[in-house]
C-alpha cells in the first residue's frame, strides 16, 4: 500500500530535516510531500538540500497562508492509497506512523486519528490536556461520536475520501473542518494511541490553546448541519461507506 505523507512546514528549520529523514526511514511504501508554507527561515534551503538525497516532492508557497492551505496544496500531488498528515515539529513521532496505518487493513476504514490522550494525559501539560478534553467532549456531544483527540496533528484518510471532500480552510481550522465533514458524511473515526512530545512557544509552538480552541469549537458548530451537497466536490449522494 502506497502511503502519501503530507508534511506542512512553516519556519521549521530546526526539525524539518529530522522529520523528513525519520519518515523516509520507515519500512513502508511511501510518497513524501513537504509543503513549505512561505517560511522565512532556512526551511526552504534545507528542503532543497534534502531533495538531492531523498526522493520527495517539495511544494513552495510564496507566502504563509496556514496549515489548511498547505495541506490542500499537498493533496494536489498525492499518489498513494492513504494520506497521512505529519506535523514538521517532532511533537508527534514518525515512529508511530505505521500504527496509524494498521486499521486501514480492514475493509471500510477511511479515517484514523493518532490520539495523544487515548491512554491518558501522557506528556501533555494540565491546561493542554483540559483544553483538548473539552474540545473532544464538545465534538462528541455535537456529532454523537466518541473520540479522545479532535485536534491531533496525526490524521490519516483514504485518498478516495480526503481528495473528494470539499475542504476550504486555510489555517489550524483544518482539523475541526475535516473532523466535522467526515462525521457528517457518516464515517467512523478510528483512533490509535501515539506518543506526544510537546514543545513550548519559545521552541516554536504556534498553536494557541484557548483562542484556537474557541475557533475550533465555532468551526465544528458551523459545519454541524452542513448540507450533503456541500460535503463533497461532486454530487450530493456520492458518499463512501
């Protein structure tokens, strides 16, 4: 099974090489797509150097548009049967990626999330854990589902599904948008536990837990009653089961 790994990156010169090489070393058939989201540090130069050593697709965006935009750009280059979103900051270890793929061995699986909290709080700070617990609980109540980590950066989809979803987000709202739309389309979100090594703002952390969390809650609510015609790029009833 060919797996397309999309790595959105913005100013990640300290970790991008480590992430790419860790993914490249995995014992799976893979296509690596790195989207440089208008970085102003040395990320672009590092990626160009990596291209001379490893087989990877690099997409350079002229300006920083956000994670959602970068992922949508990466989706245009996908060749695999499964798409995995891999963050570029090493908070989520590429070593866990093979576990993320195992549920796809079963028929009918289209969505798998790598949960940082399936086995408890782990390395997360207390306020991080509570913020994510609140968002997951809100999602479960709103969509009558059961997930433990809505905002995880480790998300995997069948290519058939993710490339047909009508995704429009530009920033971190990609996570609640894609969660809302796969649930509205009737898909079950499988979860597997993954390790988590959170970094600080000083180390380059970009997500703002409370303000971004409130925006995520609004995004989930906004798409709760989306019409079937808006879910996919083509027809109203063209769903995957």
